[in-house]
């Protein structure tokens, strides 16, 4: 294994300890899992933004129309 040493604040180390799935989980395993989770959430956000942009035009058609405006003045 090719390893390196990094410096972390004690609060970060404590947060990592609290985040372990099981007591013998290594920090390396935990950080890899956190990185995978971050990448997945980032991809999901990009997908959600893509869908939102596509839907904007249709939503404007449905909501910005004279029939709805007529009901507002009743």
C-alpha cells in the first residue's frame, strides 16, 4: 500500500470517528465512502438542475396564461 500522512484538525478527526460505520473501520475506508457519497450527490444535483431547466418552459406555459389571470381578478 502506498500511504501518506496528512494533517487534520482534531475536530475533523473527532467527526470522522463519530462517522464510522463500525469501530474497526479505517479512516481510509471512511474517506473513500464519503468521497463516493459526495460524487453521487453532486451527480444527482446536476441531474435535478437539468430537469428543472427542461421543465421551466412548460411550467411557464401552464402557469402564465390568461385563464389563470382571469381567476385572480374574480
